[in-house]
C-alpha cells in the first residue's frame, strides 16, 4: 500500500479513474425525441465498444448491431460485468 504525501494526488487519481468510466461518443447526430418533430443533437455511442463499468449519461443513443437503445435525459446506462446495459433513473437533487 502506498501513502500519498501530496493531498492533491488522491483527488486527481480519483478524477482520472472516473473519467475512464465515461466513454467517448463516436459522433453526434440530430435525434427526434418526440412526436412534434423537434430534433436535439445527441451523442451516439457504439454499444459494442462499451466495457464493464462504463457509464453513459442521458440523453444519448447507444447503437448495437441489432438494436438501438435510447437513454433519456433523466437516465444513465451502466455496463455490468456481463456487458449488459443497466438503465436507471438518476435521482433528482433535493433543493
């Protein structure tokens, strides 16, 4: 076990490991989110390249070979150890 002399090192390491859980989108594309025809530019993720532990914050689209998964604005998708996508609603901050 290693002790850190510099107290700023620990948060930096935590931030680096958290950033590695946030995958980069392959592109952005206008997506129609409702029946009124309004389009919003969303990040598009390649589902085949997502790894266990990756987190995709909504709104976003995850594309896989045989399906497309919309992640709504109040949701996040986490890749589990079996490479399943687990979608959950984010808790709203109490005011």
